[in-house]
C-alpha cells in the first residue's frame, strides 16, 4: 500500500474514517521513511492524523517502524537509562538534561541522551547545544555512543545518526509549522531493554506516553510533564508524572517544596530578540553559550534554580533506572554526586572521550 491509501483511511469528513491499526501505522511510517513519497503527501498525512487524533496503537506502530530502521546503541546493556527530551528543544529555559544525566551517571547509572540540533518547527536549544559549549560532543555513531557509555557512563547521540531518514523530513516539519507525531516518535528511538525517562507535553498525553513505552516492551519507564514538555520538573509548582514499573503504572507527583528545592522562578534563559524566519533559539550562538554556561555552573557547584531543577531531574533519572526506591533517595544520591565533584569529573571524562 502507498501512503495515499493510508491517508484516505484517516482523512476527516469521510464516512469510513477510522484509526489505523498498529500494523497499518507501521506500514504508513515505512512508506514515509522510505523516501519514496512526495512531501505534499507526507505533510497531508501528518495534518490529517493531527486532526483525527493520534492513538496508542498508531504511535506504537510508528515507533516500531522507526526502531526497525534505526541503528540502536547499547542494546541489552544492563543498567541503561535513556533520557528523551523534545528534539526540537526549548526556547525559554535552558536544557538541563545534560546536567541531570551527568549527575545521574556520577551516581551510578548508565545514561544515554537522544538529541539533535535545530530541529523544526521550534529549532530550540537541546542537549547538543549544551555539549557544544562545554567542549564535549554528541555522536552520530551508535558504536561510538555505546563505547562512551561503557567508558564514562554517559553519552549523547543524534537521533538522525541512528535514523538518517529523519533528516529528509525536516523541510516538511518546517513547512507544517506545528508539532507532528514525529516529535513523539523521535523520543521513542531507543533500545527496548533500556529504562526510559521521557518528557511529555501538557494535556492528556501523559498516560499515552507510558502506555506506548509498555507496549514497546519496556519494563521501566517514567513519563514526566516537565518544563516545556521536557524531563526537568518545575520548581514553582507540582509536576505530574507516571511511572512504569514491571506491569504496574503508578502516578507520581514531584513537589519541590517537599525536598527543600522549591524556587520562586524556574531556570530561565537571558532575553534576546526574536529569531528571524526559519531560525530559532538553537541557531543563536549567544543563547547556545548562555545555556551551556548555566549547565557548566551547575556542574561546578553553583547554587540556584538551575542546580535545584537539575537535581530533581537527576533523581527522576535514577528512579527510572531503578537505582533508588524513592524520589527522596534519588535526590540524596544526586546531591552527593554533585557536591563531591563526581558529576564534574564525569564531564571531564566525556570531554576526553569525545576529543
């Protein structure tokens, strides 16, 4: 079947409109990733799907297809946790997943961050932006990422390195100007054997994210509605999450005040003028530098909202990985890793490894 056949199935207004089965979704996404479909057809499919509403089975089918075409690192590696933030990044807050990941790695987890640079439509700041400023780097090679995790307990890999076909979809994403299922699927490109900490947007998608992880074979996962849809909890209010532990789904609420980590404001980036058309925060060297320096100061021990938010995100990473039973235990481990200088040492090892 061609993508046009699947498009007719989901086009709003048709009497025979219905959801795709998981296998049909796999087939539709395979058509998209093959590169044989026109950009107009691909864009029409994503717009129709957004208008209809995405289902768990459709998302599972898309993710299974993406994983089948991807070269995944660290498969069957024990103790691995993948941090999966939005690949189109942030625009108002610094991406603190690098700080959280290095703190968690220093506390004993094996951490793999999936990221990318200047992904439309937002073209925001990501882990790749931060690593660039820190003199470390993200890799595009799965074997290299696996070697770095084995050696330093930390690595960041480009989603387009694991699945180059995603590069060919960037113009479609730019032209549509709104988020498509690609924004979710790219966060799901990780080994089935890994634990996962995944960011979710506000709204009813939180439960869907965990159901999809469970349906893809994961036994440990944590979905969190963090700042800008990422994995970093707010310091001003409670943050909702759902944890997958074996066969059980458990609601989780992060209350910063309970741990003495509340702050009047969440971590913020300095204000700059709006980006010109076709550009975003990730294209702004001054913002890249500012985001990287915020993370550098966190790993150097500076107090402030960025430190507190990074500690909370690191604790969630440790909990997702099964390194702690409670969030309080994870926070204690994260603070020890940060205050002892172990997290900073992780950064130095990553710099040496990626030089």
